[in-house]
């Protein structure tokens, strides 16, 4: 029996001594949820942003091509959580968009890692976002952190994105690559985009529906980042997905059931490709059945291991 079903929810912030956490991409879906988990705590959160107009005491400007503009401002940082990157799921994947997706991650991560490596007092850990796109389209093969990289645009980006942290590792900083799955959140990502057709009763499976979607609740993405910071035995790749990936057909049925709407309008694969281009292959039609082996063996307790509950809490909660 899964140990998750009886487990209590993970605490928002593990109690520990006051720390300083720097976050890049803090304005994004994950960054804003992670930053909110510190509200009311004694920890200090630094906002590493590209926005030249950001002027508050805790704002630190960076340039993805060259690094932190004034690294001295990072002095005293205990953990750096690097979440910044061109959004993958909005806009067609033109060659220009693909360059931005790739360069913002690979060059941006190398710039962050090199900056941290040069600091006199370095943070002890760099938690860097990655994605289950690392594994590519793999049918029903079960993928844990020891599985090889796949092929395709996203797999190539993820491999190079992870490799770009090398300067930080060489400088003795513990580096964790969080390979994040399809995030379930009412505030962004895939779910809000799916809600409109489903609520109108024209939702349905995509392509064959047999492709695996490895999902994760936004609460568990936040929990996994805290876990990666707190557990100093963790380094390298960590799959950030719920313990039970589902097929797209199962996801579709569950979403229809939570919304109490029919799901009888399948979207053929060619139509998805026509509407979204190459992005449809990598994000919607690829089958990636990923397990969170290292989160589980290191004692992480999922707050949302069950898809129905995760959907209900994001869709029905205010
Ligand atoms: N959402 C998902 O389902 C999901 C799944 C797997 C992996 N991930 C990965 O997890 C990370 C965080 O995801 P998210 O959903 O929070 O992303 P997001 O909402 O798109 O936010 C990313 C942040 O990155 C910064 N940014 C935007 N464009 C950029 C560019 N061209 N160059 C550098 N920085 C840029 C922005 O912050 P500033 O404007 O303050 O600089 C933005 O708030 C991303 O790397 C994403 O690929 C997400």
C-alpha cells in the first residue's frame, strides 16, 4: 500500500534557522507560489529579476546573458532557487521562440552558476528547475532518475540546461535539478487552458489518449523545493511528479468528473499539431511516465498524491 494515502500534508515551510533564499523567476507560477510559502516566516526572500525597474531593497537585477548585475547584493544567501526561463507553453514554437526557450535556460543557468561560483561566501545549494521533458516521448516505459535522456527539442534543452550548472558544482555548491512534471494549478500552466473547453462540455482526450502525463500539484512543487533545500544529502536529478502518473484519457475522465461535464470530444493528434505546431508533440502528445523515486526514498511526503483531490482543490477552492 502506498505510504502516501495516510500521510499528513507536508508543512509549508520546514522549521529551521532563519535563512536567506534568492529566487529567479519569482514572478512566475512556481516562483510566486514558492515565495508565498515564506509569508509570515522569518526567512528573507530575494527577488532576482530581469525587470530593470525593480527597486525594492530585496530586488536584485540580473541579465540572463551575463549574470547578476551586482553579485555583492547576494551576499549572505543560503540557497538560490533558479526558476527563470522563457515560458514554454505560450505562443507558437517558431525558431525565434525556440531560441529564447533554449538560451534563456542554458545561457541563463550558466550565468547564474558562474556568478555563484565567484562569490566569496557561496550559497550552500542551487536548486535549478528542469522538466520531465528531459526523458522525451517514451511510451509506457517507467522512468526514474536513472533513465537516460530522451530525444527531441525539449529533451536536448533539458540536458544542456542541467549541464549548465557545472560552474556551481565545480565550486562546491550542492546542485539539485528538479525535473518538474505537468503542474496542476489554478493560477497557470496547463489546467486553466483546459478548463474553458471542458466547462463548455467540448473537452476530450488528445490524440490516442494513451500517452502518459506525469502531473504534480503546485503544493508539491513548492514542498519539493523546500525538501531539496533542507536535505543536504540530495544532489543531482530529482523527479518532481506525483507518485501516480495517468494517461491522458484518465486525466480527461477525471477532469470531466470533477467539473461534472462530458468528455466526448476527442482532439485528434493532427488537429493539435495544426493548432499548436511542434509544441503539441512535446507537451501534449509525448508519453512520459515518470516516478518520483528519489523524493520518496528521501522521505518526502506528498501533500497531493491523488489526482482527483489535486484537481478538486485547485478548481473548487477559492
Ligand atoms: N509550469 C509548468 O507546468 C512547468 C513544468 C515543468 C517545468 N517547468 C519549469 O519550471 C520553471 C518555472 O516555471 P513557471 O511555470 O513558474 O514559469 P513562468 O510562470 O513562465 O515564469 C518564469 C519566470 O522567468 C522569467 N522569465 C520569463 N521570460 C524569460 C526569459 N526570456 N529569460 C529569462 N527569464 C525569463 C520571468 O521572471 P522575471 O520577469 O522576474 O525575470 C518569469 O516570471 C521554468 O523553467 C519551467 O520551464 C514548469
